[in-house]
């Protein structure tokens, strides 16, 4: 939803202000906001399709090291009707599992080094035990994956979108009259104007 306002700054020049709003509860929007002139454009954004889910997953994981056998395409296929927030949660949970595993393995390795003695600890280099997010992390994360938008909610949003288009659309098909009719009307208007001029001569 987009509304552009024009305001004056201290110098007197005009500035354009864009107001963008989003909601997942269109049914409780104040009807006054839905009148013409309030919101210039109303856009219904459906749940992401396969390609969009793929882009969202790539965006969420762009800074995360992934194992080569992790298929983002398979995750996108398995998450039909998931929202962007749902996909983000899956990625964040997989990252947390990888971090937790890395911490646990680091503690275990530290204890093993301490058991071998201090000299052995100094000679060995610190290595990240879990350098990547693996398939196991995503599989564990997917066990708790859930859709936040139900089928009933989707139908409700689609019905609201259709209702809104019908209410804001022009009921009939408006067409200008043909060229001849328009020309005749213009000629009549010109003659009337000429007669008015004659009254004042």
C-alpha cells in the first residue's frame, strides 16, 4: 500500500513522502483508509512460489557456509505455502544447530587436550570442528518447520483481494463517444460561446 504526500520544507521547495504499510489482517482495517485518495495502490502479495522461496533461502543463507551436499532447491520444494518468515526460521534454526554442535565439539576437544597435557595443547592449532551447515542440521530444523499461514487464511486473503478490486473498480465499461459525436459536441459548445460573446458586444 502506497501513498505519496507532498509537503513544503523551510525553503519552500516540495518534497515527496512515500508511506508504505503492510498487514496480515486486512479485515480490521478502518474503512476510512480504503476510500479513494487515501491509499493510491493496494497490492495483494501472495505466498512465495518455488522460485521466490529459492531466492528467500539464498538470501537468508548468503553469509552462512553450506556443505556441498545441501540442496536449497529441495528445501524450497518441500516448503510449499511457507511464508518468508517461515523459511527464515528454518535457516536460523539450522544455523543454531550448527553453532551448538560446534560449541559442544570444541568443549569436548578442549577437555581431551587437557587430559593429554599442557604441551600438547600449545602445539595443536585451533580448528573449527563444524565449519559448515550440513544436511543433518537442516533435516533436524525441518522437523520443527511449520506454516504460519493456513489454507483458511489464504482463502480469506484472496476473497478480500477480489472484493477490494470489485469495490474499487469501475462498475461498467466506460467508453468515449465516437469522433463525430465528440466533434459535434465541441462545435455546439463553440457556437454557444460565440453567442455569449455577442451579448457583450
